[in-house]
C-alpha cells in the first residue's frame, strides 16, 4: 500500500530516478528546482519522494528504508548511487553520458516512463502545483502506477483499495478569513 514508508518486498528490479524542476514550464507556472526521487519496481509499484537535494545524504535513507536488501538497483550513472548500491544484492547502472541506455536487462526506462507520465500530468492537467503540495501529486501518480490495469487491478479493486486507504472520517474545511462556520439554524434563515 502506498503511503506506508516501510520496507517493501521488492524482489528483483528497482530503478531510482530524479526529476529536477518537474513543476517548471509554461505560462503561469513557477520554476521549481526541487527534485523528486522515485523508486519503481518493474512491473509493479512506485514510490516517490520530494527530496531536499540530489546528495547521497538526501537519498540513501529513502533507498534503505524502501528497498529490500535482496533487490537489484538499476539507476543511471549518478555517483550518489555507488555507496548505497553496494548494500543490495546487485547494483548495475547505465551511463547516459556515454549514450548507453540499455545493457541486457539493465535500463532506467521504467523510471523514465513514470516521470514522462508525471510531467505530462503536471503540465497538461494540473498546470500549477506549489512545492508545498508536490508530495500529494507524487502520491497520486504513485497510486496510478501501482494500481493500473496491466497489474490486474480493475476498477472495482482500485476503488476498494482507495477506500481502504482513506481515513473513513468526515472531511471538513476551514471557513475563509477566520470566520467560524454558521450554525445550521443561521444558515437556513439566510436562505
């Protein structure tokens, strides 16, 4: 279940990828250099995080907390993966700088595809997202990736998963400008 940041039983293939400035772009949008980091299980779930930066200190705790030690890490050539990669069963990387994109079963195409869909959604559907709420948008796209039809999740199952993840309590909102919510009798008298 997404949203739970415990160790996930990812058995084999995982790719990590950064997306810098996913929020920047068209008119009316602000440029954001805030990176997000995603861990994607090939043929399975995705987990994304809004991170402070692209240093090993920023991502190593996330990788350690979310990947089982028997996993295979397949990132790009970023040097920040070398140290933490030694802790897993296998660590292979492709070198995009030398135009290496696939070597056997080693590639980051799954992560590239995830961020392609995320960026298309951010620019085409939502068009603006503040950095404050980036984690919510990432969680939505994680859910879309992890509950897709290709994984055998139909509409009924997707709905059941969404409802089981909800807090099952009444949603409330604050009234604008510090005013308190009118009592039921007062509201009916005004109308």
